[in-house]
């Protein structure tokens, strides 16, 4: 079982689940997952984890490396993209959402 740092599940996927299904971590694959690399995490192991999310049904995943100021974007059926810059616009399940990368990077300045 994988547990992302953050996830989003589309409402239609939640329809029909019972209260028991939602106790603890639901046994389903989110539509969107976010992993935030910590100083002790291995980049290659985190990348493998993101690939597993996509293989298991997530349509979008962001692996955020705040130390290198990069976001690895995983999408079903597409090559992994690397994004750096000021903002990251959401697609698919998070269309319309934009992550302010400058604000995030500021949290990691020493």
C-alpha cells in the first residue's frame, strides 16, 4: 500500500463507497498524487513510487524536489516532464489549479 503526501480523488470515484470503505486509508488509487521529496528521501525510489501510482490508475502525479527547485510531472500515457519556474498549472483532475512554485521554494530557503 502506498500513501502519498497529498492526493485528490474525483467525486465520481468516491460515489458508492461505504463508510467502512472510507475508514483509515481508502483502498483506491487517487486521481492525483503529490510527493514532496524530503532531505532523507532517495530521488530514484521516489520516482519509482510515482511510476507505480501512474501504473495503478492515477492520471497525474507531481514529485516535488524543493532542494533542486524541480517538479517531475507524471501523466498517464506521457513521458515524465521536469518543470521549474514560477508556477505549475494543473491538468486533468486538477485543471484550473495552479501551484505557486515561487512560494513553495521560499519555504526552503536558508
